[in-house]
């Protein structure tokens, strides 16, 4: 109850794809882009498109789908939105409930400053217009997880509006096949969270935990389909999706379900549905056609929320009693888009590599720590971090923070490779040893396993000459232009040196001797 949540709403987005047949469509009605009522106690960012496209076959009619997302995200704060009760995930039921959370008569809401700051910073990050004045409203409905019978939200005038988010998606199998999309953000609003219903099927009863409705992220997807050029179709709302994977599956299923229904002469109902992740389909929850009026009214116990910038701060105002938007803008951390641009510019890496570094929690910090401690070129570091290091993590399903190889160890290994103390194959062997065992440095492992590259140039010259004399047929094949023959000679020399000679140096010596 009264947990700080942000609710983000965005206008619906549209894409085109092939139809299933050529039948008529039914049930035109409310556009998907309209904002749904949403969940309790959150901030809602809105509707974001998931895009699929297909070229229609001859005789087929195109379909366009419109998807709007209402995203409920929990604000990271120590206490709830309107009470001083602590926020603690998975705390014992009803252990964090104030008199206000329990809706005792005479209790009043007190707005959490941290939550307002978080909402403003979210709005700034999403390029929203921050309203200097926003209002709180009561949304009335009766359900056991809301003992007051109403939810405090921002229906009429939210804290931020009209934003946008640019993002990139991979349209093929390779990272390089990326395109940039932009989604609009309709509004961001502060909203009280509800309690959580705990269903006890064994005893046929439902219990209520008023700590909060647990879960840091929930999404409601509003989905409709129509033929291009025709009015938008009737929308359905798929409620309470809690992962990006389930969200994508629910949207894909619902689009195809609606198309199939319309192509077969059916009608789309304006209803709320849920996603059954075990079956991979959406199922009806309740009809929206006769939904209750939430009877929105101004919240009488909360005054308008007033925000300021550095030029409009009241003279002599207590800094703890006002919020300066410009000050929050300065505190805003560097956004991923800016970080990616810096990585490309500073290290000359490919854009897709910058995405990969930011997509794994902790990977960018690991990369930057390696860069600080090694003399190896950034491109070499990028390759090792994204290919070798990340590959090992994924094989064992580990997070970056769980890696047995530290940035310092990888940096030392790359230094050995950079000054040609070891070969690339030896470096990979040492990395595997670092992954399996702790306590030894790369240099110690190289010394113990005698993996140092052969530094005696004269000895290598003599060994290559002996190898040419011992294999005259291979020499003949090389001189006849067989490209594989010299690789055989390189392999023989490497075997003779127990892998301690650099293949590139061996090839240079052999080619020089063959041409003399």
C-alpha cells in the first residue's frame, strides 16, 4: 500500500504485416492508443511497439497492429509513496503497514520527496515536458487489496508528459543488423500501489498483504488490429505481464488471435485478458464493455504538486520543501545512448559492440577496468571481453559479478600477449586456467607451464632451416604454389618448440629462407 510507483503511458504504435485471408473485419471501436486504467501504486510509461512485418501474398489484405504499453515501475526508495512505512521486498506479510496504509479513519497521506525526484528524473531521461504544477486524484474502486476503496493517482494533470525514447533493435541474426526506432511517451504519473492478494486454494480463501503488490515491473499491453486506411480496431488489454519475454509472446499471440478471429467472421471483444505463460496464450479475464466508472475526483488531502527551476525558486525557500528541476537535471546519470556514443568515439569500437557492453549488467565497468590496467589496444580488449570473457560467462550462466577472472588478471594476461611474451593460443590456455583456479597470476601460470614465446631468434632460424632440410617434398609443394604446405611447416616448427614459437614469426622466417 502507498508504495512509490511510477506509471508511464505512451501512445500506441502501428506496424503492417500480411493478413491470413481476405475476409471482412468486425468490431471497430476504441483505439488501442488510449490509456488503460492500470495497476496500483506505480508510474506508468506507455505504449511501445513491437514490430513484425511480412510482405502479403497476392490476394491477401494487409493488417496493421497497434500496441500501447502501460508500464508500472517501482521507485527505488526506502519508504512508501504516502507513508513512512519501509519498503522491503519479500518482508513478512503485513509487517510494513502504517495506519495510513491500513486506511484507518483520520490518517492523511504525506508525499515522499524521493519519489517526486525520481519521477522528475525519469521524465528528464525520457525527454518529457515536466509540468510545474501537477495534481493528485482519487480513483474509486472496491477490491480487497485497497481498503480505502480508492487509489491516489494523477489522472488529470500528471507530473510529466509528451516524451520519447529512441532504442535500437536487431533485425537479423547479427549485431550489425540494427535499426533505430522511436516510441512516444504519453505521460508519467505517480501512483499509489495496492496490497497483494494471496490466494489459498486449499482453504478456498484469499488473504491480503498490505505491504505492497510485490514486483518491480509490470506491463499492461493494449492491442488491436485493423486494415490500413480503416478505423482502428477494438482493443484488448493483456494485464500484469512481468517480463519482456512474456510481453513479446503475449503481444505476438494476441495479434495473431485477433487476425484469425476477424478473418473467420468473428468479433473482437473489448475485454481484459491474462497471459498463460505455460500454454503460451492469452485467456479472457473480464469484459470491459460494462466496466465501472472510477469516479475520479480531486484528492482533497494533497495540495497541487509545485516544481521549480533555478530561475523560479521562491526567495528564501527551504531547499527541503521545494524541488529544483535544474538541480535534478545535473544529477541525472549519463544515459546509455550517450555512453554508447562515447565508447564508439573514444575506442573506435563498432556500434554493435557498444550495445553488447551495455546490455550485460556490470560488463561495461569490467571493460573499463581492464582498459585502465593494460597497455593492449582497446580493440584487442573489446574482442577479449566480448568474445572470450562473455562467452565463458554465458556457458556457465554466470553474472559478471560472479566471474572468477578479475579485470586485473585479464589486463595482465593481455599485457603478456601485447609484448609478445606469449602466443594467442597460449593466452587462451592461461585464461582457461584462470577461470578454473584462483590464487595464481597469469605470469605465474605462464612460467609454470613454460608457455613463454621463444625469444632466441638465432635458435628459431636454425630450427626452421633444419625443418626445411628434413621435409624436401613439402618445400617443393610450397614452391609449386600450394598454400597449405607452408602451414604444415609452421605446425612442425611449433610442435618442435612445444608451442612456444609465435606462428607469425615462424612464417616470416620460413618465407625468408624459402626465397633465399
